[in-house]
C-alpha cells in the first residue's frame, strides 16, 4: 500500500519506472524569501512615513514574489486515480526580476525555444557591451532611450558582419547578405549593482542568397583588432543618440532631457553601496589603468574605449547545440541564484547579515559580499525592470517581420515546404529582405510547465509515486478550501489562509 498523503514530498528515483519524482521546493524556506519577507515591509513602511514613493512596478514585483509558490495563496491539485495520491503545486508570480523560480522558468524556456525552434545550424558569437556609469543611470530610467541604444548598437555590429564576412568574389554573387541576432538586456552586475548591459548573440556570419540557394556564410577570420572599428562606430552612434534625446548638449556636456514626465523612475536606495567584501583580499590590487580616450585591449576579443567595454570572445559552432543552450541560459539568467546566498550567523537568521557568493572572484581577491538584510533587499528593488520593457529582442533575419525568417529558423522550416531558394516556382522573384529596426520578439511559444521540467531537469511532475499519470483535478483558491486541504495532507501553513488576488495569476510554480 502506497502512502496517499504528503503530496509533493517524495524524493528520489522510482525503482520501477526510473522517473524522478517531483518534489515541491518550498520557496518559503529559502534565505531569499525569508530576507525579503523580513526587510521589505519595513522598507515599504519607512518610505511611506517619509513621504517617498516607491515605483508601482517595484511594489508589485515584491508583492507577487511573496506569494510565488506559497500554498496558502492557492494551488492546483493533481490526483492519481490508481493510488489516490494527491500533489499540490503553487502558483507562480511571473516575476521578471529576482524571483529564482520564475527567473529559471524564463531562462530555461528561452534557451529551449531558441535552440529548438529559432537558432539554425549556424555559428554564434556573443557580444557583450557595458556602459559608463552616467549612461547606466540614463538607461535605467528611460526605456525609450534604451531601445534606441539597442537598435544603434545591433545596427553597428550587423553592419560589421554584412560588410566584412564575404570575400570580394562572393559579394558579386551573393544577394543581400543579412545578419541576425537575439539580444538580452541584463540590468545587474555581479555585486547586484544596477548595471544595465547588453548580451547580444549574433550569427557569426551572414545569411545570403547565392547560386546554391539561401545559406549561411561564416565569418572567415575574427580578430580583436577587427573589433576596433566596431567600438569606434558604437561610440559615434551612441553619442548621436544621446544628443538627439537631450542627454548630451551640443557642446558635449551632460544635459537633462525635457520630456521627463513619462519616464518611470527606478527605485532609489538609501544605502547605495552597502556591502563588505570577503575573501583573500589583495593589499594592492593590480588594476590596469588604461587611458579611456585611447582604444585599449584588455584581453582576447575584449576592448575598451571611452568607458565603453566590448567583449566578443565567446563563439559557439552551430552544431554544438548544448553549447548554444548554455550560452542562451547564461544570457537569459536572472540576478540571484538561491545557491549563492547564506546567512553569516545562521543561528540568528532574524538579525544575520546575508552573504552573496560571487560566481567568479574579483581581481582584488573578493570572493563574496556581505550585506545587511535591508541593504540586500534594496539592491533587489533597484533591479526590477520597468513595466513593458522587453528584455529579449530579435534582430535582422530573426525579427518576426523578416521575410527570410521562416526559411532560416528550424520551426519555420518545419512548417513551410516552399523555400525561395530551392523550391521556388520558375520565374518567381526573390523577396526583398526587410529589416525592422525595433527587433520586436515574435509571438512567444510557451512550453507547458510539465514538459519544460521533463526536458530541463528530467522530472515529470505529472507522474505519481506509484508510476501512474496524475490528472489535474482542481484549482483551489478559496481560503476555506485551502486550509482544509493543507490540514488534510498535513502540510504546514505559513500563516492565515489568503485568497488569490486575481485568477490571472494562475500558472504553476517552476521548481528549479
Ligand atoms: Zn499513484
Ligand atoms: Zn515567482
């Protein structure tokens, strides 16, 4: 006889079916959740008392995160007809900033979809651009400026590929060489400081239509020196964008744009730089101070000019699908991983500071950063992206309106049988390539929750501990039913039962 209680608390491999059994990961037990639950109400109250406003989208992100995956706010009940077992799955907050569960879902979904349905068997190169401090601040408060900056930068890199991939001989024969990219905005740096920067995954070459049809032409010889002109051009294009938007005056001095009413302000922290460094700190860190006005080489495919930094050292072959997936997961990741956090004094979690382990040590020897709980949560608040700001963008041949897209992306090729290069009816004319500058994402292809978990961590949340497939029985959102079900299954409640605020939030929690 199998147990029919403690839904979601089974662990390990089922001996007969070799399917990992789903286990609810209990977000309320994580240091991140507990720290936010302690510090955010205080921060929110203090700001209210002092008459300072917290931007609405930041309030909303914290409010939703504190309900993400918490069973007291309702759940979906899975039921096994074979053995009567029940399993509860909480709802997710769909947060775009620091929620580790929703961030992991977004990251995994994006990587799976890009590698499976969007990226053809063509080489990829990651270009990372970071900005001077003043520009970071402008970008964090003005999404329209950010969009302009992204189009300018992707345009320059696309020009590089379109002009320098083909040999003179090929250029005469290949029609309309076209670049393509998927760009990701990351708002955070390793110390959780607000550092908006771009991760752009470009085709390392171009698509063009020659006598042998539409195909990929790889870039023949990528060098660090070859990037110099790209960075000069990025600098010139960005200067023009800042002038046009009123951030830089004609005399070159920083200005203030006139249209400030419709710009959503980021959260303003009270304690801007509130961490202590930990690790084997060097007495005299060996920083190289190069002249910012000169182009300087910091390493392989890593250059700096006028406080702009451009890195393009990561290249992946088109056949290496796992490598591509890792690259997309890295570019689409969220700011904090639960595994990076610990309490400095675990015996007193209420008053303990929080330690953030760096993924890679800094050059001065810093291995981890220590924050007060309040300062840590303030850092998170600064990183909430403005509403409606698109964090992933498609450019060139990947843009939804590009006429070659369906012939290039694997999903399009599966759907279409007619290719303009190979299967065109005689006498047809090739479609002219179009290139929308905003690079808006094509309609999202949502991978259902159970399938995504199966693909990424090999757990099938719909398989019961007895091996049978469970059915989704009910979505429970009323407080009385919540209390009754939790009590019946012996699951600990985190407080008085609460109703969901809106049923629009009904999506499953993603266990990562
Ligand atoms: Zn069962
Ligand atoms: Zn969430």
